[in-house]
C-alpha cells in the first residue's frame, strides 16, 4: 500500500512544544498587541481604535514571552515560532478584534 504524504507543516506542528491554556493566551495576546502596535504605527484605522500599544503592549510582549519561555522551557527559536504562528493565524482568520477585548485586560496599568 502506498504511504500517504505528510505535509511539511504537519510534521513541524508535531515537533512544536505543547503549551498550557495560560501560555497559549499569553502568546495570542502578545501577537495581537504586536500586530495592533504595527497597525497603529502604519495608521491603520482598525488598530487606531485601541489604546496605544507602543509601550504597554511591548512591555506585555516582553514579559509574557519571557514567562512562557521559562515556564514551558522554550528556547528563543521556539517562542519566536509560536508568536509568529499565532500572529499569522490572527491575520489569516481576521480574529484580532475578537481577542483584543480579553487581552486588553491583561495589559499592565499605565
């Protein structure tokens, strides 16, 4: 019987570390804040509806990434891949506006 070909990205997903629900949320919100901050810098109307992300969003991104790396024992390449994949998924699915309300509550106080 011929073997089925395994898509390349399926194999890489199997190698990806398993993250807890909390870690997945931190990664998702970090990606959402980064995309929003980028949109704000570029004057995108949708991104400008949210509070400025340059400082608080970046602070969250750095702290959350460090926390996930430490607790899930990820290296820089793994956290970078997780963040990139999440950002791509948010863009592809158009779900940034869906996750931002929950994520905004996680931002450090001004």
